[in-house]
């Protein structure tokens, strides 16, 4: 929800969204990345999520033209 809201805030603040909260067979119940292997080889994220989504929406606008 947070990522979707950030995306909408940057791309189209007038838009809205909703989730049905319906759980279907096969849907993952918990999404959480395990980045321990990445960290073990020295990876550190260079962009925070909100800034990455802002850059992505800027790119989308350019591609739409």
C-alpha cells in the first residue's frame, strides 16, 4: 500500500486506489525480501524507495510523449 501510494503521489495525485483484501489460492500472504545475501557481497542500496519511484514516474512521463 505504501509503495502504491508513493507511486500515485508522484505520478497522478488525483488518482485513487483500493485493495479488495480478497485472498485467493496461491496468493503470497507476506512479502518481505531477504537481502542478506546481497549485503554479504557488499551491496548497499543507493536510492530510497520514494526517490526511486519519483525518478521512475519522471521516466514514464518522458516515455509517454
